[in-house]
DNA sequence: ATTCATGCAAATGTTTTGCATGAGC
DNA sequence: GCTCATGCAAAACATTTGCATGAAT
């Protein structure tokens, strides 16, 4: 994901470009192929800018999310994980590696299959959530669960 | 869901049947068609047994979950919601009302559709999560979001 | 110069834990 | 009587907020 696009979006929405913001965006960008926790984000952002503070992380994640720059995901244990949102992203689902957190986008959506089922149940279907879990290429033989 | 079955399961696993446990199970049973939060559970359990304590709720939810009596669900805001697990439950998904939390089971699973997609991506697929959201029969015209 | 962003500390909310007491078998 | 379950208080986390200071425009 393009850092310039991210910063332009911030600027055009009246947000200033600070060193901390740059560091956070850089970390998110470096990890754009997997989901990162706040803890990991803080840790890696500190490497880029020692001054980065946890409060700043939280405040910025909220902003990035509001601007649709960030995809927020909550694991079944209630832990929030983040990943930059694809700019061109239309509706899609993810396949997530349970070991390293790597995510891939799956364009196919099976939701139409459920349309008639929900009608049968008199549910007015508005949203859905589908996530596939497994082990990616590299992790298939070490299967150490991190998420 | 049958309270006797629940208590038998507890007993046969070495757990005692206390008034608090009965109250918690009763509340879960009364709400078996929707997801309840810990807060709601505490509130309703207190009506049945004033002595019921939040710590006891947490400890028991953990036990029930471990015995597969309870289905635990985490919303996108990280809030845990619970519902008794169906005894005969095989693999299935849920359709969840965003207003009242009512849930219905959907037996159909589209996961086979993704088998070849995950192979293309060299992902060894092990789990998945699918939830449908909408408004049930009764809530379609009041659409007040609670979950 | 003005406004927004940050850091610190404190507050909040949720869940967990230690320990003494009490209830179930 | 023994064991497990409970209640209380405190601890452990994750996240949010108030406020004064500092950086970006």
C-alpha cells in the first residue's frame, strides 16, 4: 500500500503528518500482508521512532479506521488486529494464517447462497462475516498458533 | 436446551450443582434463542438468585465452554456473547439479529466452495467462521442496533 | 500564531486471581 | 469431613480521557 496515498488522505482530511504517524503507517505498510496487534505495532513503531506512545497508536488507529484506510479485525479471543485496507477494495473475504497472521483476499463471496435461506427464516439479511483459517505455505509445518 | 442434561454433564464431570450454577444455566436456557452478554447474564441471574456474583459468572462460563455446553461468540467490538450449544450440533453457522441478538442455525455450509481457492493460494485450510447478520421478523421495523 | 497531536497520568471497563469462608456431596 | 464453589478485594489487562506541552502548518 502506497504511503503517499495514505498521507495525502490524512492531509486532505485536515490531519497533520507527524513523525509518529509516519512510523505507524510505515509499520502497517511493512506488514500489509498480515494482521498486526496493537502491541506489535507499538513495538515496531518504536524501532522507527522511539518516542511513539501507546496512546498515540490507539488514537491514530481510530482515525485511520474512520478514514477507511484500516481494516480492523477481532479474533475469537477478543484481540483486535489491524491491516491496511486495500484502496481498490470492493467486497471480499479473507483467508488468514493461524501461525503468522498472513492474510490473503478472496474475491468470491458465497452470500447469494444464503439469500433464500434467510428469507425462509424471515431475516432481513444486511451483513455477513466470513473468514477462512488455515496455515499458509511457510507455516504448514510449524503450526504454532499465534492468533 | 434441557437443564437436566446440562446438570448431568456437570455432575458427571465432577462439578457440584449450586444455586448460582442453576441460576446461570436457567438464564442461558431462557435465552437459548439469542446471544447474551455477561452483563445481561449477571443481571438476569441476580433476579433468580440475588447472591450471584460476576466472578462466579466468569468462572462458570469458562467451565461450560470447556464442556462444550456453551457457544462463545465475540462481536466486532470485542464483546463476548454466549448461547447454549445445541447438544446434537454438528457443524453449522448462525444468522444473528443485529437488534435483539436472536440467532438461528443455518445448516448449509459453503466451505467446499473455497477448497480449491485455498489450494491455489497454498493455504492449508483448517477452520472458518461465517456469520450472517440482519434483522429478524420482529425487529425489521425498529432497526435499533444493539450488538 | 493557531491548531492539532502527543505524552503522561489517571480513569474506565472487562476479566482474572488469591485467599478465606461457605455450601454441596 | 472433605472438596469444590463462592464472594470479596485486589490485580491484571486493554483501552479511553483530561490536560498541559510541543510540533506542524
